[in-house]
C-alpha cells in the first residue's frame, strides 16, 4: 500500500471495521442471505464452527467492494479478517476446513467456536 492510497477514506472505514470486530467476512449478500456461492461457503464454514462474525455486504457499497480488494491486495470477494488480519478467501477457508486446521486457527487467535455435531451439520438427524 503506498502513501497516497493509504489515505483513501474507505481504508479508514475498513480499518475501523476490522479492528472493531474480531471476525469479519466481506461478502456478497448477508450471512442470512448470501448472494454468491463463494460467500455462502464461507458463511457455511463459520456456521459449522459456531463462530460469531460480522458480515459486510459489499454489494451495498461499491467503495468497500473495490476498497477491500486494494486494502488486502486480494482480487476477490469473499474475504475473511480475524483480529484485524486478512486470512483469505473462499478457497483458503475451504482448504483450512478440509485439512482440519481451521478450528485450531480460531483457537490460536482466541476466538470462541462452538462446532456443530456432524449430524447437525449435515442437516440429517436419526429421527
Ligand atoms: N477463488 C476465489 C473465489 C471468489 C471469487 O472468484 N469472487 C469473484 C466473484 S464473486 C469476485 O469477487 N469478483 C470480483 C467482484 O465481483 O468484485 C476465492 O477463493 O475466494
């Protein structure tokens, strides 16, 4: 980030958001109604882990949609921030989840998780 873009007003808003919330997902749509499959997947992982997060709908704010890409130096949405640090997009979160690493990642950051039981996660109980 160069000195000029560092002064971009949207960066200040982004900084406030990621420093004021432990877990933030910049996404398309809302956590309840994601409007893109990539964003939906990240929401799904957070939900499976029971991680509380703030969703920022970039579709409502073109400045944030563009600004977050430059701020993170990452070309796409969704973007996960934990404790003010960029973690990754959909593919990275999916890989961490599939590798069984994401729970220990949140533990290491001091973020509370409440993982669902596999049958809840799959949406199919025995009864
Ligand atoms: N491979 C990406 C998938 C996400 C992606 O390709 N996002 C696209 C389509 S939703 C995007 O943000 N395009 C730029 C834009 O829509 O502003 C990841 O791991 O997150």
